[in-house]
C-alpha cells in the first residue's frame, strides 16, 4: 500500500472544497438578498407613482422649504427653536394619551397626562419640559396609526403623499383621526392655526438641515433610504421597540407623519 502524501492532490481537493463552500455561501446570500428585495417590492407596489410624488416633494423642499428653514435657523436663537419644538409637542400630548388608552397602555396614558399637566403649567404652556428634567417623565410616542397597528391592521402598501411625505393608507387614516381628536383646532381661528402649523413645519425643517443633507449625500438611492427608514420606524413604534438614541436616523424619524 502506498501511503505517500500527495501534496498537489491535497491542494486540488482543498481548492474544490473552497469553491463549493463559496458557491454555497453565495447562494445563501443571493437567496437572502432576493427575499429582502421581494419584501421591498411587496411593501411598495406603487413605487413608480411614489417616486414621482417623492420627486415633487423634494423639489418643493429644495426651492421653498429648505431656504426658508435656513433663514429661520440663521435668524432665530437655538433656545427659541427648542422652546417652540417643545410647545408644539406638548399640544399633541392629549391625542397621544387617548391613543395610549386605546392600545391598552394605562401607564403610558398616565405618564402622558402628567407630562401635559406639569409642562402646561410649570413649563409655561409647554415651552419648557420640567416633566422630564425634574420628574424624569420621558415623552410617550403614540398615534392612531400605531393604534390600528396594535389592533392588527397591516402597514402596507407604502405611499408617498404630496407635501406630507412618507406614509401608508393605515397611517394616513390614523393621521386624519388624530387631527379630529385634537381639541385646539376647534377653538383657534384658522388664520392663527395655519400660521402656527407653518411655523412648526419650518422650525422642524431647520432642525433637520444637517441630518437630511448628510443622508442625501450618503444614500445611493435617497428614495429607498427614506422608505426603509419610515417602514422600520413605524414597525418599531407598533412593537414598542427601542429607537436609535441620537444621530441622523433619529432626527430623520422626527419628520415622519404621525410622530
């Protein structure tokens, strides 16, 4: 019996094994990529239409909203911008509290109610947030789109709305219901209401000047980036998952309708 070790034959065998493993791994990666791509297609069957609306929104932002936001950012002290952001967020708390109850979260509802009462009084109508700084009560994020999700309504298909941005039929309906549940629009004259809403939009866009600019530069396809961020964010909210703590992703999430 010849027990001599054939080094060349061993190398060829090892080479064939490496090739087989590479092909197997490539097949697995291709399958996973195909599955992920198929999920994206399933969630966005109106992509052609959505991209046109997305382009329209981006054009409005580039030539109107972004320049105004830059002027606002330059002319307004950061303290004022932050105070306005807290004020408008405080106005949403009653709707957030109702949605917490509808989702069976009495603790969150209690936190929301306590935040609203404390910030509306001690916090000077919500311009400051002593509920968090002094009592440690963090903001609660709930809306009727999330409520529908908790009730089992699927968040698909993806839909880009003119001027309003990323959404879905579920979340668009949810935003409408939240609007009806808000109390202050029934008592505030329309001219002041629209003026305040416009100020809120400009102030929010000013905060996002750097994150959006960086994301536009970094993303290979900004439409896909925004779509994926939106769907992941809404899924995380419905499932009560942790959101990114700081950074561009969290900032981008702030402009998502219903937040």
